[in-house]
């Protein structure tokens, strides 16, 4: 039996709409921009393997737990956690989990929007032929010119925040659902076209080797942490975005099936993006491990020299913008819904306020690539040399999201009553239910904590590894 709670924000029109929206949230810059450069920096196949393991062992149980809490609470993560904590007679402190999610959403969106702004700028650059016949150096210069110019970054960051707000203002059905119904199929078609193109013009076999042949000498505790962080980031877990989307899920939809579909779609797109990008990078002898600039530095060079490069290059960056757009709306939706609930203000006002906050925090990232490349205060500490953007990225992906993820699992699999869990999950097969409960109770929290301890060097000190 489901609860009688209702969402004041509306519902997805169908189970499929939820899958599209959650996949829209999951598939984003994380898949197309971040996954390739992280794989490139951290040894290709070994990183990919760890990432896949993290998706299966941590991603799926956390996603199911998040949707479960969301659908039961039927409101923003802050209020969902408040309601559920009261219902299960647990401490009110659990609402902090919702608040941490809102904070993480702002922090991530603030830099996410700046990077999406690069993609917007590149749609224009590519379409107007800037890259036709350029050398590697010239392509690099175009990128450096963009990121060293705060005004241009600010302009595109503002455009992207506006695009995000336009959708969020229109609400669950007219905004979020309509956007994903158009953008997600377009994205899928574009990525398939891109792979076809990469197969014809790039070094496909080499890229298969790069992505799937693990070189374990590249592994370190840091790499394990990054693969885990990437799994949480890529599936949009640990900050309430999926919880929020779960609160709009119709009562009769299966949480296990839909979560599985979303996780598969996201993983597939990350791998496909790798297969669209690495053949081109490798065939052109470009540097796979160069970090966040990877697709912006390397792909234009390739597109600039290949037949049809102008069209495919433009399409590629449009694809990137679409993917980022459907994720950005989910980053801000929990905060927008919470303000609506808390202050009884309109969605319009709430969206504007949230947009402004994210925009303002984003200034830190805008300047990270030019005037504040490194923060002097950190000199002499382990954070030396990190920019504001590096810190935000590290803090959110590698710490806040996994931490949110384990707390979500602990609440869903330990603190909720067995009856509430079963009522909401409605899993037909007992083994499947028990498997979820085992993973969410033991494997995910313990696994994540061990990885944290490993990075902190605690395990080494205790002589455990
Ligand atoms: N999953 C998105 C991506 O891969 O780009 C990023 C993201 C969206 C992270 C929403 C977290 C989130 F709540």
C-alpha cells in the first residue's frame, strides 16, 4: 500500500516519462565531457572497470533507495526527509540530508553551467567555421582565448542559467517533461551519428583497447575514489535530484525496473560517448590525459580536418548542450521545489531566486580559469595548486555525493520500517528485494567508507592494506 501523500508540484505523466527525465538528469556533461577525460587521465580501461563496478554495487542500490524515499515523501528532499523521519520516529536531524543536497545542487550547477557555457560557445565557433583546417596549436588557442576571457565565460554561463530557468519555471509537466521528451531522443540520435562518424574517420579498434583493456598499474586509492565519485556524479545520486524526480513518480511504477533502466541508459551513453570521442583523439595523436579541456581542445582539431566536420562538430556541441540542459534542471529542481513549499511563493519567483544564487556562485568558476587559477591561501597544503573549480568538483563528486548516498541507504535500508520499505518498493521477487536490502544495508555504506578511509591513508596506517 502506498501512502496517501500527494505532490503539490505535479506528477510525471507516465512511468516512461520518469525514466526519460531521470535518464535526462543522469546523462549529461558527466558522460560526454567528464567521463572521457577522467578515463584519459586515470589509465583508461582500469578506471572504466572500476567505474562500472561502482555503478553496479553502489549506483543501483542508492538510486533505488533515493527513488523510494522520494516517492514516499512526495515533496522536496528537505521536506521528504522531515516527513519520513517523523513517520519513522527518527531524529529531525535527517532533514540536514535534504539541505546538504540543496547545497550540493547549487555548488554543482554553479560550475556545471560554466562548462555548459563552453559548449554553447563552441556551437557558435564550430558552426561559423572557426576550426576549418586549424592546427592543433590554433585549436588550443581558441580554447585558451575562451577560458581566459571572463566576460565571454560570464556571458555563456548567464545564457545557460537562463535556459535552465526557462524550463524549471514551467514546472514538472510543461517544463521538465516536455524538455526531456524532445531533447533525450535528439541526444540519442546525435550520439549514434557521432559514433558512426568516429568509426569511419577515427581509430575505433585502438579506442576499444584504450577503454576496455585495463592497466592495473595505473590504480591508486585516489583513482578508486575518483571512479566512485564519477559513478555518483554520472547517475545524479546523493544530492536529492533523483529523490525529487521520484516524488513525481506515479504510485504503480516499479522502482526497481525504472532505476535499472536509468542506470543502464546512463552507463551506455557514457561508454558510447567514449567510443565517439577516443577514436578521433587517438587517430589524431592527441593527448588523452589532458584534463577538463580534452574534448574542447582535441575534437575541434579533428572536426576541422575531416570531411563533414563542420556539420558533425556543430552537432556534437549541440548534443553536449542538450545533455547538460536536462541535467541542469534536475540540479536546481530540489531547491526550487523546497522554496515553493517553504515560503508558499510561486515557482516563477523561486526559480529566479535559485537561478540567481547558482549564477553568483558560478562567478567563482568563471574566474577559476583566468584571474584565480590557483588559490594562494592553500599553498603548502594538500590543496596547493587547486582552483576554485577543482575544489568544487572534488568536494561535490568525491565527498558530498557519496556521503549523501550512504546516508540515503542507511535511512532507507536500516531506519525505515520493513513494512514501509516493502510497501513502497513493491518488489515481486523476494530475492531481488533481499539483494537490494543487502547492498543498501551493508555493501554500499561499508564500501564507500572503506574507499574514504583508503584515500585518507587510515587503512594503510592500520596495516590493513
Ligand atoms: N549526472 C549529471 C551528469 O552526468 O552530467 C550531473 C548531475 C546532475 C549530478 C544532477 C548530480 C545531479 F544531482
